C-alpha cells in the first residue's frame, strides 16, 4: 500500500521537474535565433546546455513511462 503511494508521489514530482525542464529549453531555431543568438552566445555554451536539457527530457519521459507501467501493475495486483 505504501509503495503505491510513494510511486504515485514520485511520478508527480518527476512530472513537475519535466515541466520545468521543458520551460527552460530554448525555442526552436527561427530567424531571430539564427541571426542573434547563434553569433552572440556561441562561446557561452548554450548549445551544449540545450542538448543536455533535451537528453534529460527524453530520459525523464521514458522513466515516467516505465514508472506508470509499474504503478499500473502494482494497482492491478494489490486489489
């Protein structure tokens, strides 16, 4: 019973963390991004940070998917 509650709360926390990471990411490259951001901030590592945030987004999404499957399995077998 407590494991179900713990996993449910953990899923909710990961979802909030995923929302924050998605909001931090830079928008897709457009006209203004290419002309202004690419030239001025190339040396500061924005490209590496954006790749890192994208990888974390994919990892958390996959992790949430498997946690939800496991949560569903626990719910069916505990009832």
